[in-house]
C-alpha cells in the first residue's frame, strides 16, 4: 500500500476545499453515487466513492464495485504522479487498462483527486 497515504491526503485535501470551489461541486454532482476503482498491480486496490458530499477512499474492499475502473502497475502509477499525465505509450501498449471510463472522465477524476498536488504531497512525505 505504497500510495495509500498519498491518496488519503489527496482525498482529505479535496474534501476540505470542494465546498468553496464550484467546479468541484459540479463534478461531484455529476458523479454522485459512482465509484472509481484504481487497481495498482504490485500494490493494492483503491476505491474512491464519489458523492455530492465528498469523496471517500477504501483500500482492498471485499467487493469491487462494477463502475469506473483503471488498472496499472505501481511503476506506471508512480510515473503518473510525477508527470501528472498518462503516458501515451503506456496506453497504446496496454499497460494501462480501463473500462467504463473515458479520457475526459479521467481528467475530471484527476481534478477530484488533486493529481496536480500529489507530487507535492509525495515530495513532502519523502523529505
């Protein structure tokens, strides 16, 4: 669970600020009741539950919700955190798998998870 504290901090940070950011409120309303499963091979499964009142994170739940799903290995996810974007070569070579989610939704989920701030959180943790 190498990324658990980074993702927990991102969710906490998002939940602290989403009430004052209308763009985040709109995204949460759009995805109210949905979930995003992030299966990081070699690490664990993270499930983000989205609701109009915020985001919750669970690790390795007993049942994986059959909703938006993204899968990659931990090296690719680490690179994703560093570069703040998906590598086209990883997509083309099938190293990143997804179902029931579009690239547009990935961008919106990145906003929810504060991907732009995850690198800062990771750097603070390593310091």
